[in-house]
C-alpha cells in the first residue's frame, strides 16, 4: 500500500524556538506527524519514544550538538535507521563532510527556504521508503531518465549507458544535490558483488561524465558524489 505524508513522523530539532515553530507549521500543513526538541540530548530521548522516520537537526546546539547526536542515533539499534537531515548556518565544507561521515543523509544550509525544505523532505522519504527502484521516470533540467525504456536523454541526445552506469546515474538522480557515499552507492548498485572494489565506482563516474559531456556529477572529497542540478540546467 502506498504511504501518504501522514504515515511519516518527523522530529524537528533546533535551539531556536522560532525555527522549530516555523518548520513544524509548514510540515503539519503537508500532513506529516511532527515533534519538536531544542537540544541534542532532548532530541535523542524523544527519538527513542517517537521513533521518527526523519530527523531535521541543527548542527550547533547546547548540551549535545547535532554531529554528536547523529553519531549516538546511529549507534542505537531502535533508531539507527532514522534519516537525518542537518540544518546549519555554517557553510564550511568541513562541517558538511563531518555531517555525512557520522551518518547524515542530507545537509541544508540556513536560512531555510520552506518550499525547498519540503521538496527535499519529500524526495528523501521517497528515496528511502519507496526505494529508487520504484521510480519510473526522472526529469532534471536537460536530463531525462526513463527506467522502463532504459533510456537516458541529455540535451535532446539519446545516450546508451551500460547497466551499472545507468543504475548509478538513476540513483544519484533519485535525490539530486544530495551526497551519496561510495559505500552507499556500492550497497545499492553492486550489493553482493564483494569482489568489486569501491574504487571501481570512480571509474563508472568518470565514464558517465564523459557520456554526458558535462561535469554535472560533483565529487565531495572524502565522502562520495552528488548530481549537481545547476549544471544540468546549463
């Protein structure tokens, strides 16, 4: 049975009350179940009871910051699968990388644009709870991916990609602008093919870039790759 927004629970964590109020108001309008917390320790305790599918969490907070909280969540069996989107006013790459290294699923810089946040939430919940294998067709700027026809069209040109490269591009396009780690890509595309090394992913990324003729796949050093939607629109 298809899930609706009302089936998803989202924990909103920020030490600024006006932000939690604004985010909760907009997510409730979309039908999501919500709960608020105002520091990392409170977020962890409430997550154990609320069991959210998604946690929106500020990085800089009192008592226990977002990075520490995410690390603790990932080491707790009852809530280790909760998705974590970091919200932060910090724009330095080191903080963003640190967020992904402790198990964050996405990173959104403040100030928050609510329309963008809602779309990112819809995308990440669809990606993880419906699975990218269920997505039949994706259109991003000048890129179109049709899974049923096994077809990639970019700038009105049809491209023939090998199976693994097609699946890899489809995975990145299922949640554009989100960083996928090499380990996550490996688990989704190669699964039980343990004889394939992680560096093999880099080779496939290189070939996809050559086929598209556009460096729309961005490398995040030390983490993995993301599909840059701004490049796709150019």
